[in-house]
């Protein structure tokens, strides 16, 4: 497509992430959000109040021929149908993580998008702080990497909603059929993908311990993951839906033989946070510079717009499916022990 006009986006599933983060990210990245597809009357009213076209289903939105890219933000078990429709219409598609609620659905989706412009929305790999950390590691700032350690937690009870609009109804993220799991499938894949970006190599071993301790729902409300890469870098991640929002809950560390990178409050949907580099010889701490105004959703929208325009990009369904397979094997093994 032409680089002169902005990429015109449609969104399938106009929930709070799409409405509050991706929609502003598209606009900030120079794109234009023109339409949404969502059967919810509330979602449609919200979209129309913002001057967007609202459709009951994605097929109707695609048939109008007004969009250059589709962002899929439906519940996990409903990813496949809009992705398949976008492929049929020849429209590039960015689909929220996880690829799908189950591995079999993910395998089917991957087959569907072969040869098509597709990306999985791992927004954390686009956060400028995390890109700066990856550059510092590649530049030798901490020497040989030893371990990645992550805490990524929040509070999501069975009736949670970001604005109270869902009070009295089940949050789909706590429904095993809709989500495919709980806190772990929702949050852990971000850290797994991010670790591979930071280290420049894939994980090849993974173990998961699940927890269902605080919330009364049928899925896990927390989990601890550990693994390693083929070269021996260790990985550890604690993810949770049972951590109070006012507690420290978002921290990323990369330990190396010569130093330690620590990112605080960078993981999540918003811009900002801070990163420090501590020298292993002197103990001196220095801040790592990055664009603290650029949100991961804006950076992600810009990156996918580049893919739409056939410019170099690092979206990869092969990489994402391999990671989903690794995750699913460990998750399925953990389920009987919950």
C-alpha cells in the first residue's frame, strides 16, 4: 500500500484493551482507526461515540473494504474466525496473544496465515524500555547473560472489569473455555516472548507450577515458571491475578556476569517506568535511557504498519507457534497438580 496515506485499521472485539490502549496507539502511530466489529451494544455505542463505524461481525466490516489492517482482540477462543476472515479478504492481521485458547486452535491459525502478513500482539517486545535493554545486552553492558527474572502481577477477580461495566457478569479471562486458562496463559507468554527478545535466543525448557489460592474460579490465579535456553541462561517468572494493585508487582531483571539490568513498572500497557544498570564491579547504578513517552501499543501499531507496507519487521508466526508449543506442554503437565 502507499506510504502517503495512513494505514486504516479495523478492530474485532472492542473491549477495554482495544478501546483504551490499542485505539489511541493506532492514532499516535499515525494510523487511522475507522471501524470496529463487536456484537455488544455497549461496545458499538462506545465506538460510534468516537466517530467509528460499528459492525455486528468482522465479515461485514471486511466486506466494506475500508481497512488495511485488522487488530483482533476478542476472547482467546474466538481468535480464529476473524483471522480466517481477514486472510480471505487479503487484509493483514495483528492478533492478540495468546495465539488462541488451545494449542490445536493455534496450530490451525498458524496454518491459515501461512504466506499472509500476520503478527501476534506481544506488546511488551515493543516497549522502548525493553528494546533499550535488548540493545544494552547485545552491546555487552552486563557481559554474558546468566538469568532473566520477572514479576508480572495484578488483581483480577471473577467479576473484575476495568471500569465496573462488567460488574455482576463473569470476566471471560477467568473462564477456561474462553481464555484457555487463567493468569498464566494471560500473562506468562508476555514474559517468555520478552526473554527471548532480550537474550536473542529461544527457550528450550520450561516448567510451570500453578496456583488457585485466592479467587473462586475454575482457572489458575497465579503461577511460577522456570526454564532455560539452550546456551544455559535461566528464566524465572511469577505471574498472578491475586496481587493487590497497590503492591510492587511489575519488575524485570536480567543478570549478567558483569552487571544487572533492572526495569521497574515497564511491563504493562502504559508508557514509562524506569531501567537502571548496576555495574558488577563497582556497584555504581546508572539509568538506561529510553523514550518514556512512547507506549508499547503505539510502538506495536507502528511496527505492524511497517509490516503492512512490506518493510522489515520482526513479527513471526513460526516463532510464536514454537513458543506456544513449549508453553502448552508445560501448562498441560501442570494442570493435574493444581
